[in-house]
C-alpha cells in the first residue's frame, strides 16, 4: 500500500478525496491536514461532513494536523484540496520530498508543471523530470484542470484527434458545490441563475487549449482553434452541464462523431486503473438527456455523459451537443486520484 495524505481534508473536495480513497486497493490514508483551528482534533470532530455517505470508519480517529510538511511523516503522495492562495505557498514545500497531486489552480499553468487529464495528455507527465531539475525537488507537482474544463476536454479529445476544429463555443450551467459549501448563499441561487463565476471562463479558454497542445520536450504548444466560454452558476447541487457548439473546417457525418466519442478510450482504460471509467464518454440517445441529477454519477462519477448530438441547422460544418460531468468527482478529487494512479503505474 502507498501511504497518502490529504491537504485541506475538511472542505468539500477534501471530503470527496476521503470518500474515494477510503477503500482504495493501492492507496491508504495516513494523514489529514486542515487549518490551525482543526489541528489536534479527531477528524470526525474537526469536520462538518457534507456528503451523503457517512464518514468512513477508517478516518474518524485520525488526528488532523497543520498543513505543514513537518507535521506529516512517511507519506508518499499528498492530494491537495487547498484554496489557490494557500496552495501556491504550501504545495512547493511538500513537493520537495513527495508527490503532490493537486486539484488547486495555483500551479496549473507553470511551464514545468504538468496539467493532466490521463485520457487526454499523459505524455505531458514527461515534464516532471524538468520540474525536478529546475526546482531541485525530490518530489514533484502534477495538477488536474478546472472541473468544467475536464468534462469539456474529455469530449473534445476524440474529435480533436480525428477532425479539424475551427472554433468552439461553450456555455456552462455549473453546480453550487463547485463553489464550496459556503460559496453561494441560498438567497443568491434559489429561484435564480448567476451569470458570472470569477476566473472560470478564462480557465476554460486557456486550460483546454493547453491540454490538447503538444509537449515538445521544453514547452507546451497550445491547440490553435478558437474557444469562447460563458459560465453560469445554477441551482443544482452536483454536476456541471455544458452546451457545446463546434465548427469544423470541413463537413462531417453525425454517425462518425458518435462513433468517435463512443469508442474513445485512453491510457487509464488500457492500464485498467482502479478509478478509470470503462468508457470515459457515455452517449445518451434520449432527447431530454443528459441531466445532472440522472447522469452525474455515471461510472461512479468518473464518466462524462453526452447527449443531443446533432448537426447545427443554422451554420455549416457545425456540431451541437450537451454534456454532464460530476464536478467534485471527475472534475476534482477523482481527477487527482486518477493522475496519481497513472503516475504510480508508469513511473
């Protein structure tokens, strides 16, 4: 078993890490960190548990410690659910001696830090050696993208590999859990929609092109198509929905698009990694699917569900579809865990 720790273990994403790792066949939770006010307490006493499933018995009695490398012993991997400003300071300290699988945004676009979706760009992990050389670390940091970016990019990967994409427009309807338990007041979201999420559109527009870009051994050359995102918060607990519009350089057949998505598999599926969905993209044929409440938990929340695949009637060479992805599983904790599983398998 590989000993792992969770940084920021009392928050919503930290709790998802605990839920997904509690019975993991390869990783064992041996350390949990949080703020100073929680340090020294049993995890069950320190955390206000938000998830539907109860706190796993295996972590209830673990003593929470400060988020400091000096407080954690004999841990090989730490999963970071820290806020970005804290992560920017703390994660490099941990990376001096261990692997940091981060869900935070702080280090994502650093030129020597891999930003990875294992089915999309596992070759970007090659920059780990450059990172260690540049920074003098024995460990390293690997990041996963923003939650809405992950769901979108998984569906784009098979299309990008087989068709010439000219431009993409995406409009998101994002769940409140993406902002954390206290992130969106109920009076702001009930009977309402908030048409702005700070930094979200910029993340989607830059991270997607970076993920689909080519790593040449020194830098990532981003994909060259245009991408415009509009992001909105809606009154849904979990599960981001995205309406996607793609214009291709040439004509296409909808059956070829469907086949491309339906048959898509990546390195995690070939390696049969524990957290990898059998099919990264699940296609629904019903006119009224996907829906977050019905489709967010596809393949334990690790698959992205696509529906309403159709040609655009108004614009030539254009495709429309709707997707749903679980934002705190595939879009957050599950993404970091899958990164760590891949690293453990190939390094």
